[in-house]
C-alpha cells in the first residue's frame, strides 16, 4: 500500500509503535478462543486482520501447525511482527500483508479461520463480518473481539465518552444477532477479563509521558494523550460498563 496515512492517523501509529499490544487481550484469551473452535483442520489457514505487531498471530502460529496471514495497514507494525517471527523461527508460517482489511486482497474460500482482536471496529462490526464471510470455506470459523456494552444501565460517564468515541458500540445480544445475519452461527462468546485491560493499559500508561515529552509543541499529540488518559481513568472508574467480548462462530 502506498497511500500515506492522514497526519492524525500517523500520530496514532507513532504512539502505538511504542507498545507491542495495541488493544486489550492476552495470550490466555487468544488460546481460550482458539480452544473453543472444535473441528479446525490440523494445519489451518488463518488470517489475522488488524494484526498490529502480531501478538495474536504469533500465539496462533505457535499453538497450531497452520499458516497465519497477518494483515495490517501500518507497515512499521508488520516490521515488529516480522522481527519477532524471525526470532522464533516462525517466518515460514507467518506471512505479513500490508493491506486494508475492509477490502482484503484474497480469493473466496482462502481461509479456515478468520481472526481479529480489537480491530474490526475500524471497519465496523457488521460490515467487517459481511466482507470477511466470503474468505472462509464452508464451515470455516471466525473469532473476533469487539468492544461491547456489558450492562443494561451503563455508567453515565462511560456512555458520554463512548458515544463520542465509538457510537456504533452495541451490546452482546445485538452483536450475536448481527453475527447470524452476516452468515455465522454463534458457537460461543466470552468477556475478556480485566487483566487483559491491565496488560494493554499498563504499557500505554507508561508511554504517555515520554510521548508527550517528545511532542511538547504538538497540540494534536497532547490531545491524543489527553484522550488516552481519559479512557484509562474511565476504565478504572467504571470499567464494568463496557468491555471487549470475543465472539466465535462458524460460517453457515
Ligand atoms: C486496536 S489495534 C489491535 C492490534 C492487534 N490485533 C493487537 O491486539 O495488538 C487495531 C489495529 O488495526 C489496524 N488497522 C486499522 N485500520 C485498518 C485497516 N483498514 N486495515 C488493516 N489494519 C487496520 C491498526 O493499525 C491497528 O494495528
């Protein structure tokens, strides 16, 4: 891909180059989701959309004998993944592809498993599911984590913040309905534990001060750091209002 990201996106990417995990999750949750997919072939063909530095791609490659196609729009993140894959001797089984996951450059039926951790929101939950369905062979699996409302009456502060940041966020029931409408039979879901948020927000929190210091004159960078800090503080105060849910399904 040769299109330059917007200055706003470039700033976001430059921040996230500082941390390996670019969204909530953990090796344990990746393995738990994988273990719920009963009937995967012995050497599954897996695509990991919005792979970032490949925290999930690496777990999937280690835990299966399959091949992982790791798709990401930001080249420096793929460089991070390639370096780690080489260190672990996984280069043969992890292919990186710099592409827009909204328009995946793969033929129909290319994969046994579509994976996306904390990434489908960039395309939209419904749109992402619909666009990725054709990539699966009949009976293939999907595993995506998505921010979801967890309470019928979420905390007002959480509603105010997320309605501005991610107005499309839905609850679990509605997301399962969307899942079915997009051509997937739900086979399980679970809420990511709060440790997964600590694993994400901990390193992010540590990088905010150095990031601010390298962008002292940059109002956009300071605003980005303000918003990130607000998100972390909100999670500490009312983290049970919403969270990430792993949704697992089978193509029907
Ligand atoms: C919240 S991060 C999650 C990254 C990774 N899955 C993880 O858990 O660390 C979302 C990722 O999606 C990538 N992304 C955003 N829009 C994208 C697009 N249209 N196509 C491919 N990747 C995209 C971002 O660059 C980022 O790495």
